[in-house]
C-alpha cells in the first residue's frame, strides 16, 4: 500500500508539473505577442528619434504615426516630470527598467494616469541623447489579454478535477478492499459459521490479510464440524447403554426407585438430544425451500388446537420466506411452548416490514426484564436462575436453538415487551420475491 500511495503522489506531481509547463508556455507566448512586442516597437521608435537630427524629427514622427498608428510619440516639456507625483509609477518597461539605456537614452518614468482608469495604457517618458523629453504611449496597452485569464481558469479547473479523480481512484482502489475485509470479518459468525471466502484483491498487505481471513474461516469450520461429529459419536455410544438400562428397569417390579431411575434416564436422553441440536447451530440436511408463511402458521396452529392448546394466528398480505420447514417449525414450536408455559394464551402475528417478513410470538405472561434478555439467549441459561433441573424446567437451550435456526435462515430474533405486559419474540426474515407466472 505504501508503494501505491507513493506512486500515486509521483504521478499526480508529474501531471501537475506537465500541465503547469504547458500553461506557462501558452502564457509566455501570449505575453510575448503583447507586452514585450509593444516594448520592442516603442524602443525601436525611440532609437529612431534618438538618431534623427532635431530638424528632421517632425517628419520622422509623422512617418512613425503613419506606419505604427497604435504608437503615440509626443515631445513634452521638462515641467512634466515635476507633475508626475499624481501618477501611479512603475519601474519596469517590458524587459527594461527605469534608468540609463543604450545609445545615451534614459527611461525617466513609467506612469499610469489615475484619471483614465486602473487598466489605462502606461505612459513612458524617455530622455534622448540631446536632452529632449519624449512621451510614448501604446494605445492597445492596458489589461492583459483574455487568454491569460482563460488559461488560468482552465488550469485551476483541470487541477481540481485531476486531484478529485485521483482521490476517488485511491479510495476505491486502496480503501475498497479494506472495507470488504472489514465487512466480511464483521458478519462472519453472526448468521452462520460456514466459510464464505472473500475476494483477494487490492494492495499486497490487504491480499495477505484476506488470505489469512479465508484460511481462518476454513479452520473454524473444520473445528466445528469435527466437534459436532465427535459429539454425535458420543451421543450414539451413550444411547446404547441408556437403552439397555431402560430395558433392565422395565423388567423390574414397579417401585419408587424404578420410577425415579426411568425419569432420570428420560432427562438424560432429552439433554443429549437438545445439546446435539444446539451444537448443529441450526444446520440440517433438509433443503431450503420457499415457505408460504400464512399457510405454514395456520398448519402449526391446527396442530396445537388438536392437543387442546389453541394458538391465535393473524397475518396480512402474501408472505413468503426461504427457510427449512422442519427447522422453522421447531423454532416456532419452542417459542410457543415457552409462551404457553408462562401465559394462558399465545398469538402469532405475521406482516410485511419493508423488505423483510416479521413474525411476532406474543403472550401476556410475566415477561422478561430487559437486563435479563441477553443472558437468556445464551445456551444453558434459564429464567429460574437455578442450575438444578427440576420437573417442568428446561435445559436452557430453547431460545438458543431457536435463535440459531432463525439466523441460519438469514433472520434475526429479538425479545421485546408486549403492550399491556408480557413478552413478544420478534422474528424477521428477508422477504422472498413473489412467484413469477
């Protein structure tokens, strides 16, 4: 990146120098055709008068006025120099300055009359070799030619556009890859730990960081996959002795010890199943498909109605999301079960919110304090605050599993207060575009 920035500065400097040189060339050409050429004509005319005898100067002045009508030469009295205090003085006359010149000529004064305006042509006062004082005025003198101002505007405008363009290029070419890397690093792990390689482009340092980030994603994914496979194998190995223990207990006579042992076995199986579901992080072999939200929620409500636990459903519009049906049903079922456990009635409201689909699971129970919500979304955290698993309590994985399933479908899960008291669990998913005919 350092080399690219230095190269950018060098190229910008060379370009500015080149443009400045070209502009200076044209300015010099324009100046040579105006001010310096005027000085040349005036100096030639004064030299001609200086070499002409006094008796013949009137005829020479007439010839000069006829040949060079823009040049005005007039003999003036000595008193004129004493009245020049009211004029704006300049010490330069083209390439010459006031003082002695060649061939006995002396430039006495160069002035711009205030009465004629700021851009009035300068008046030059020369003293010839014989002491005669002559004033010289070039009628076309005065303000610089418009080409000076035009070139200045063009140069400044071109310089501004060039610098702006180079800065935009630098922002896109140098900062763009860093932005992509920061965005990918910030989003990794929020919805899924599956590796999503980023494009390795830009300066060498950014490419190296992108390569390291891609390798890190792959390593994390491999570690999680190995962990899940290991735990699945442990679960499979544990289920066999647990099944044998259940069979042995079933053969025993009914007693309090037998019943408690069966309850403990049931809790252990539920723990293993819940832990494996959470460790899958919402992943499943089930394919992602388009789900019609109204029909999906109505079907889920009918299942609960069959068990004597009615769930109200309201929806607006044609709503559809891309998700795994079985996983989404499990997430909503866990949320509904929690609401039924702590409230008498549950309502599900689905609607469209901009470019997203919103599903609210609403109850009017005791709710969850705001300071406790982040903790309860963590695994193995329960609202009762106790670590012991009692009858009717869960393992603290319900909300965590639901959140993992929702985030796998590129959605979000949020705990909110219900108007009038209670808890609202808000799910939001990217809206699925309508089917084309």
